[in-house]
C-alpha cells in the first residue's frame, strides 16, 4: 500500500534524478567560499528572485533569522503577523539570539497585515521605546496569496515610514504560480526574501536568503555565528539547483490537486471548507468528527494527516491525482 502523506509539503522525497545530481556534485569548502555547487545555487537563486546576492541556509528558520539579524540591531523591533512563521513557529529566535523585540499583529482574512494597523504600532522616536525597524510579511500565508497591489502599497508604506521589508517566502513560487507571474514581480517589493527549497520544490533540505550585497554579507557572518558554516555542502546545494531548475513550473499541479481534493471533501456532510481560501496547495477544513478517530481510520488506509483541532492538508509533488481520488473515497467511507 502506498503511503499518502498529506501533513505537509516538507515530507517530499528526492527523486532519482535529484539523487543523481547530488551524487555527482562538485564540492569544496564553503566556509572558504570554495564550494562551486553552493556558489552556483546562490547565483541561480539571486538571479531567479531578482536580487544582488543569495546565501544558502540549512532551513527556513535559519534563513528568516539571518534576515532579522541582518536588518535589526539589539533593542530594535520588527512588526509581524500573530500567526506568522517568523513569530510563532521559529522558537523566538529573534529575541533569543538578537535581542530583537517582536510586535505581533493579527492577520486580515486574506493573509495581509493592515498597513493602517501597522502604522499605529510603529514606535515613536523616543528612548522609552524599542526602535521599529522592520516589517515582515508572509507569502503564501496559510496558503493564501498576497495581492500584488497590496505588496506595492506595503513597499511605499515602508519607504515612507523608514522601515525595511522582509518576506518569509517559504512558498513564494506557489504564490507566483497562482498569480501566473514571474516570481520577480513579487520579490521586487522586498529588501530581503527567504525562499524554501524543501517544501513544494522537493529538495531534502535548505533555504536561500536573497537580498542586497550589504545585507547578505551581514547574514553570512551571522550564519557562521549560528553554526551554519557548512563545508562540502554542495551535495545539498545540488538538490536545490535541481529543485529550482525542474520543480517550479510544475507547482500548478499541486494547486489543481488541492482544489480537486477540497471540492471532493466539501461535498461531505461534516466537513466545512471555505473554497475561497483554497488558493494554492494548502487546505483548511472544520471537521465535525473526532480527529483522533479520523486519523486512525485514514492511517489504516495508508493516508496520513495531522491530528489537530482543524484539518490541514497539503498537496505536493509526491501526491498524484489517483492519490487525491483515494483520499476523497477514504473520507467518504469514514463519514458515511
């Protein structure tokens, strides 16, 4: 029985061609800047995202943390979404390692942060307060794509307010696929962008932080401080190159599978899905059933989901159309 793992797009396995590229990777000592495959990956990422430079990181958590440490000084503050990954799911790294204060705000329904609300929380230039220096956005946010018009307004807003603008773009290529634009049409509004290689793009590990030379130079120093100075890591970078070269254009398939699955589940009595929120490869649903029982039932049929209060399903390159049909049938069998 094939295992259909719908918990996240982080569960993907390297394909045979990716593994071959990793085996054949030309390597060197990256701390000396001598790993040609890492250098190639960083050049490719910077070119694709439209920035001056990029730095290869072990994870999205590290990539986002490097951005925060590069942008902010001790005692500075960044404004971020209450449910944003950079605030809620990264261990408080900015505060722990950088003495950077977060100012979390609630997201709007569409995944944006109200710029009017952000304006109200920018601290005055007064030594009683932390210095607000950075605004962090997330795209996609819980699978929702931020509108280009909003991004343009956010860029103008941060310039007017004297803030820098960072994007947690873990799934930035999913956003571009949904909008049917080149990813640079999104990234051009940001000072720095974190992009994950190990989610929908299918690499086994790694993210890249992209931005201007001065900030990437600072990020490279912080990466070393955080223990992220890798040696012959071109083996991992080769997977990232393969992912960027081969798995970007196919992301729409994951979106189509998610929409098909959402439609199938929405027709089941006991499952409620807001179809407007199914924009990329992530589905959220309210379930009128015991989640533990549902998880156990599906697991026996080879389908894995997270046991949480709200159902979250993520499609990815290891999920086929047949897997979607099988999953819909399994849900129907449980509820009926």
